[in-house]
C-alpha cells in the first residue's frame, strides 16, 4: 500500500473539520476525489486525431477588446479589473492584489491580448496570489517585473511559494493547503482562504504535482470574491458554497476545453462554468481563462461567443473588456 502523508502549513488554521491536510504519495499531491488522469496515451491521441474545429479555428478573427488605461490604479474604491487570462487586479478595503500575474507570452505560445497598461504602472501592490505553478498562471518573468516596483507578499499553494522565492530575493511568502486561512497582521480586515479545485500542477515533465493547486476566497469587510484558478467541473463548488454561503463575485475559467477527453478533467467550458457558478450560489459571475493564450483546440473566440449567449439572457454575468473597471 502506498505511504500517504498529509501536508499543510502548520502556522495556519484549517476551517474544514477533520481535514488532516493535502494527501501526498511519493512526493506528489493527489486529489482525494479524482486523481489527475492525463497521460502520454491521451496526449498522443489528441495530437494524432487532428482537430475537428481546425478550419473554424483558422478562420476565427476574434480578439479580446483591451481598454488601454491605467486610471483604475488611482481609484480608491473596491474594484476588479481583468488583465487577461487569469490575471486580475483586485482592490478591496484598500488592499491591492494581483492574481496569477502572467504579463508576457509563454514559451512557444503566443499572446493574443495586451495588458491595459505598462507593468511599471502597478505600484503599492500588497499581495500576489498564485493558484498553482503552471506557466500560464505562474510566470517568473512577470513576477520579477512586478517585484521590481512592489515588494509584495506572495500567497501561494504549498511548495509554489518556495519555488517562486528562488527567483525573488527577500520575498515574503505564505504557502497554503486546502481549507487553510491566512489573516495578515498588516490587514486584519482581510482574509484569504485556499480551497480545492480539480486540477494538477507542474513546471517540467518530471515534477508533476510536486506543487499544489487550488482557488482563493478573498474576504474583506463587506465583499467576498472567489477566484477559481483552474478546475474541471466537480463537486468542490457545492462544497465551497456550503462553507461560504454569501459570495459576491465568482471568477471562473471558461476556456481551453476541447477536446473534452483531454481537457474536461481540468478545465471547464462555458456551460460547465455556468453550472459551477450556480453551484457556488454567487451573486455575479466574471469569466476568465480565454482570449489571451491559445491552449486547446477550440477557436480563440468560441468561449466568448458561448458565454455571450448566456449574458444576453441574464444580468448577473459580467463580461468585462481587459482593463475595464468593475466597481464592486
């Protein structure tokens, strides 16, 4: 029988009764409900089968709209601003943070949307949140650029903080396991909770799941924001709703979902994301994880078109341009 150990941050409280920590087998984190099923056979099938949407993808000219402006950085109120992909600038009760900052193109993957402002415009950033170590969520070059003008406190999944700290001298960081809470002394009105998602993590082919993955609940005095990181559709969303029954905004991925046999375990399509949002019971839904990087077989603009069909029928879905300020 495999030797299972349980890992968490011993300095942080855990909010789920009976949770012993994240299970680890042979140095790899595992999801106790559904283990990551990606493998070489699936990847080979994906590449050999061809893309049934190839022509549609080739002819798709959609690009995300970018509002080029840095004025939001001077605002005093609570706000959410999409920076592209899974990167958001969030300000709540005066606390300024950025989620999963990726500001450049990826290795061998082009970028299809610009930032709304120069990286140097970001000042007085208090926290950077890293949901996991995949390169489209954790980019060392972007972290370095941001760190040059902001000696932020990094809040990251287990083992991801120490990985980033190797490249950022003097970095202050806090690592979190699932169901753990962090209440910083500098901002006592502010609480972060790290929560489960159905995903995985790596940087190289040989380090699969040596770092944890997950999502963040961001709580201020009167606002609660769920940042979903990456996840396939699963039962965790209802579990999160039971723990946090008053979520104001849920930020969930809607892209990189085709073909489903390869992607469904780890990403959501727009239909699944709507179901996850309804499971969460949040008041508003902000889509992400589309329009910046081409990571799967669906056309670049397909997630936007599908989620737009939902938005046309309901006011609780917010579909901001990159750089557009959402007052919250």
